[in-house]
C-alpha cells in the first residue's frame, strides 16, 4: 500500500507480530486528550495513503489503550475509503474521567485493511425466511 509522509515525525505503520490483524499507527507528535472533550480531539496521524480498490481501512484503538486507559474514537471507528487521499485523522476521546498523555512515536490506534463488497441494492416486498426471523438483541441466547 502506498503511503505518503506528511509530518517529520511520521513512522510507517507496522504489525506487532506476523499474525496481527491490524497495523499499529504511530502518533507523529505528543499530546493529551481529556474526558471533557465531548466533540473529540482531532489529531492528524502524519500521513496519507492509497488503500487498494475493493478494500477499506478501519481505524480502532489498540486493545491495551482502549481497555486499560479508556481511549476511544469519537465516531466509534474511523473509516478510510479507497478513494480518500487526505491526511488520516483520528477524533480522540476518553470513556472515563481521566486523561491520556502520549509522546511522539506512541502507538494508540491501529488500522485493519479489510475487503468490502460492492453489491447491487434491490428493493423487494419480502425477505427470505430464516430460523432467526425478526429476532434481535439477545434473541439467540446470552
């Protein structure tokens, strides 16, 4: 995947292990995010990229930062489409009352590059029956 650095602190995304699903994203400079920032703190990741056609990038907090520190994205998951060429940006916020300080080079987020279906949508009068039917939200057990 082609990546264009936009910040002197840029570091190319990497996988933590051979079998990791996501590529760790490095913060190009230090900062701090607080709980009270309800609209999210928008922070550029210091690069633009060309996601291959037929794929999408999903930005998510790294597990340890989300579970141990309460870091999340204001929009739940960042979606980077294959035709987007601007700087990748995260809208950061904290779940709890605390704050999180990071340094340049820290890995707070990860990106999953996943295939997407391109389907023809058809409006119909009825949908096929399934065993589950209309059941949702816990209908298959806890």
